[in-house]
């Protein structure tokens, strides 16, 4: 397994500036290249990177490694690789010792990877609507799975297509109410099961990269399914497994998550759905062995998509396009990974809400850097891509371009992010704290993320944290005051007819 | 482990796929020439609100080639959703050793996405790959088929000679050290049928999935046998389990003739079906 992170290289920033109109930016969060954690083996050495930053010449060094004339003539290609249900905590290069992800690690080595990266709404459709519009899910109207997006809100396929790009889509889309074949050139929609469909996605991407010779730069999106199949694994293994189905795995299972026992003071919504609801009641009866087998299986699903990503990265290199292609890798949401005895997503515990966000572009973006300081969100995806393409971001995009962070340029950065869940759920995350609140729900959660990263102790009702609670709620109110929530009337999906088990199609 | 009484989870998952299944009869020589066809099934669990889905076909043809080799001709066509790019098509021709793992020695592979309406390859989705295992190395080359800007399917329709595009400034040949023991997901369909009996020592190997995704630390071991009622008769089946990095546990079920009838993993199964039809790519 590749060892990438080296805490000795982490350097804290001390300088300060302020952007007064940005509601989630404050003075003490000034950023420079020194906030990046440099890692051995990157294309830009730590010494080189730091010296260049100090001298203000990072841009010159980066520029000298490119072909200036070619860059000036044509904007970069954009390749967006999506994984579905991939937690940022399930990647070897992010510190997970129980999974082998040489290709995600390869991406991380080539670019900047954000540790504090969060889904804007940790479930499929809402998170994807945010990626492709730059708006919050409460604004797109896709607040839950299968709710339909506002018809007049432009998507990135339309946006880039109208601005000189060839928008191409391969794989899962899953934004209801928007026919993506009208916004993109679609080579295959993929299949709802990753084990069945992801090979087709990587093959189609491989072929596109090796064959495309168009005059326009491309914006290629790859919607892989895995490790989302773990959702089906849960149903296949809902009841007590008893003994381990494959005894030879006994010495290979990861340990049980350290927070299988947790603070039961959870919001009613979480208790009603996850602890007491019919749909997930069986999770209460899972043994430690069951949970360990679940996490082991999740890692194998992660490794499956890692291999497919490898095929795409090989093709990008073989195409000769790698030097003029910005690659972004992320996931719509994570997975419970057994923490808090949870599977799936749709809540704000760290494993489900934290997703990878990796950006690479040789010669332009710092290489081998793990940013463990700056908070980023799926809202930042659209502004970042548009920035690199040299076009304006979609109207009222709520995120920010990550470009200054990626290129080590001084900039004031936000102090918090907000994520949404369903209609009422909100998470406010700062580098130190996480507030989880559901409007109208009497129980809130506050976690000290520095000292309790496994979120085992809910501090929301402790008097000594009242000021923190008040501050986080004020930030949330300020943030929401800037938004334009969509009317949700008529956006819900029609009731779904239950399919008969065992029926063939 | 032998003759466990309860139906294993893997067979429970495919039970609906086996409705109407007719076990093949007659002798079978896994060392000779044979053709097997499998229906590809996607196995949604009942709670998901979906249903099991027949989603393609796999055809394998084995032909002995010389004293210690065989060719394995593989065609896989699977269905996705929608119209454009709704089919995934792979054709590979492997030369494999006749050893326990059917170790691949060389191969050629073509792949594309199919347009359901025309049966043609979707533009920009065709690739060709060649590979060899020699000198302790795995070498493979993958190229697109772009013809001076004209997609190959269109070029063929125009009668243009196909000239593989050789990959711009990028690397064309990829070389990695060959592991001590190597198989492929398709080679295993051959290898398993030739393993001598059920008292086989567990095999450790690396696996080339679809001939280019190298997955290390695979293990194949005999697990159990049982009698399964199929089409008014009881058929004795023998199970091998396959565990490893980058895969979900696979179970392979063979009959007494060593004919591989069922291969099943997390969400997908290959069920022996002589009537299964692989797609053809229209020019």
C-alpha cells in the first residue's frame, strides 16, 4: 500500500485577511500554499513548492512546465470522475489501512486532495443536482431522491456546451426531471448495478479518450456506480448471518468501528428512520461480526471502482491528453461504514457526509498535496470547473472556485460550510465543530471534531458549549438568508409501485 | 464442508433465475473443444423493490491448440439502459496454457458500446487491445479506432480501410511484471472445469479482469457439494469459492461432468443456457 501522508510536512498558516461580503469567510482563515500538506513523490517537491510560495513565484514555476502557446489557444479538457457512495474515509491514500486503492491514490498523488470535503446533500439525486447547477439542493428542488429539478435551471452540460465545450456523459446521471441526452452527448447511461455496468463505463471512457479528436475541448463526466452496490449487499444480508459465510476471511476482517457504541441522543428523524423504523430495524440485531463483514464487503466494492478508474487513467495517459486535462474526482455521498451502526447515507455522520474531492492538472495544480484545513463542498465543483475553463460560473452559484487553493495562491477562505438533508436537515461544519439540526426537531447534535472525530459524544446540551451552538446557528441563518429556496410543490415523485420479488424482466 | 444440508445464500439468490432451467445431459470433456453459453443475470434483492433482470449473455468457445495450450474465444454482450449505448460488447480471443489456472499467454480484444436501434457501435466507443505474457512481463497495448477524425463504424460504412490510431503523445504499450501465478476472469471458466476432483489445494493467483485490470491476491478453493433439485431431478453440484481483492466473493457451481453451470457473486450471475444469444455488432 502506498504511504502518502506525512504529518511532519503539515504547516499551519498564520496570516489573515477578510472578505466582508462572503457570509462564510472570516479573517483568520487566510490561506496560502503553506496550508497544503506536501507529500513525497509529488511532481512539485515540497521544497520547491514552499520556496516558490514564499517568493510568490509558484505561478511562474507552474507555467514554465506547460506549453504556453497551446494553453493559450485552447482551454483544458475537463474530466469528472464520480464514484457513488464513496466515503472519503475509505481510500488508502486518505489513511484507510483495510482497502487497496492504487488508482485513487494515483489521482491523489497527482493533485490536491481535500480532507474536509463534504457532500452538499449526502444522497444521490440532490448531491448530483448541486454538482451540475452550482446551487443548493433546496434551490434546485431536488431535496430528496427522485424529486424533480427546476426546469429552467441550467445544467453544466448546457452551460459548457454553449461556451465552446463538447459535453459528454458516460454512466449514472440520476437528476430527475432533466433529460441528460439533451444536455450532453451520452455514450452510455450505464446500469443501476455497478458490478454489471461499471466496466462498460470505463471501457466507453477509455474509447472516448483514445478516439476523440474534436476541435472543441471536452467536458467528460463519468458516473460510476460502485461502491453503491453495497446498498443491495445490505438487503442480501439483512438477517443474521450467523457464522461468517466464508470462514477463510476470519483473519482478514477489519476491526469493528470504534463507535459501534455511541451517544443515543440523536434527532428524532434519525431515531425514527434508522433506529425504530421498519426499514432498518434489523440493523439493531447485527453482531460485531456482521458489521465487520459489512465493512470488509464495502472495501471490496471500493476496490472494484478503483480498478475501473485505473482503466480510465491509463487511457488518459495513452491518449496524450493528460497534460491538457483537468481531472476532478469526487463522490455524491459516502456510506455509514458501520459507524454508529449505520449503513447507507442521508445523514450527516462523517463517513456518510465526507467525500473525496481531488483535482489534478499536471503543471498547474500542486501535486501530492493533502489539504487537511480548508472546508470544501460539492457546491464548489461548478465554479472550479468554470474557472479552469475560463468561463463564468452558472448564475447564483453558491460555491467558490478552489483554484486558489489548488495553485497555492493566497486567498481568504470560508470558515464553515452548510450541507442539507431532505427538507429540514442541515449540517454546519467548521474545522473544529459539527452542528446537526433538523428544523422542528427537539434534539440537535454538536460534535467536537478535533477531539472526538468519531462523533461519540453529543455536546449540544452542555452549557459550556452554548456559545458555540449559538454561533453555528447564526452562521446557518446567515447562509440560508442568501439562498432562494425553490417551491417544492409538485416536485415529489409519484408513489412507486412495489415490484414483486423474484419476478423476471 | 461436504454435503451441507441448507441451500447456500448464493444459490438462494439465483433460485428465481433457475426457473425452467434444464440441466445439460451427456458426457463432457473439459480438456477438449467445447462451447458454453451463459445468461447474465442481475440479482436485485427483493427489498430493493426491483426484480431480477436478464441482462446479457456470455459465450465461451475452447479449442485445444498444440500440446499445452488452448484458445478461448469469449464474447460478452450485456445490456445497460436507454437506447444509445445500451449494450456493452466485448470480444476477446485468448491463448491460454492448459495449466490449473488457464494462464493467459496472449490475447486480442475488441470492445464497444452498441446502439440498440441500429446494432452498430456507438461512435467513439470502440477500442482494440492486444496483450502478451512473456519474459516475466505482462505487455498490453490499447488503441482507439479513430480514422483521421472519422469514427470507425462510419468509416467502415464508407468502405474506408481501418487504420488504428496510435495514441498521440501518450504511452501505447503498458508493461507490468507478471505475477508468479496469473489467470483471468474468463480463463477461470476453463480452468475450473479441468481441476482434478474436489480435493484440490487452494490456488493463489493474480487475476486480469477483462484482460487489463490486474487484481492481486486472489484465492480459489473447493468449498462443498450438494444436491440441488432442478427440473424434476436432483443434480449434484460442486462449489468452488473465489475470494480476492477488488472482487466480491464468487461461487462457481459445477456438475458431476465438471461442467460449470452457475457462477454467482454479489449482484450478478452467469447461468448455463445453451440458448443464450450474444449480440453481434452490425457494420
